[in-house]
């Protein structure tokens, strides 16, 4: 017949082994939880940057929309072309007036 002390020794070793296994599992869970917390922090940082970009975009959209910006670019191109044409016509007109003045001056 086994001694009660032998049963206690076997039971205590089993309990100790289970406690060690649980301790190992808790350590692994802590490490895994730490990784998850780090990933959550990264996601929150990205979310913050996305919110900042959304805020910036809404402020820009309040100032000018993309279609308005394209329209404004077209108007600036038209104005530059008009300026070039006007300066050319003005220069030609001045040249013609100079010639006309020179002819009248020489004739009179």
C-alpha cells in the first residue's frame, strides 16, 4: 500500500509543474499583449495623421476646389496670352506712329 506521503509528493510535483506551465503561459500572454498594445499605439498614431490630413483637406477645399483651381489656371493662361497680344499690338502701334511722325516731320 502506498504511503500517503508518496501521494502528496506526486501531487505537489504535479501542482508545481502546472504552476510553472501557467507561469510560462502568463509570460507569453504578457509579451503578446505588449505587442498588441504597441500595434494599437501605431494605429492610433496613423489615425491621428489621417485626421490631420482630413482637416487640412477640408480647409483647402474651403479655400478652393480642384475644379476652381483648374478654372483659375485656365484664366491665368488666357490673361498671359492677352498680355502678350496687347504688348505686341502696342509695340507695333508705337512703331507705326514713329514712322508716321518721321514721315510728317520730313515732309513738312
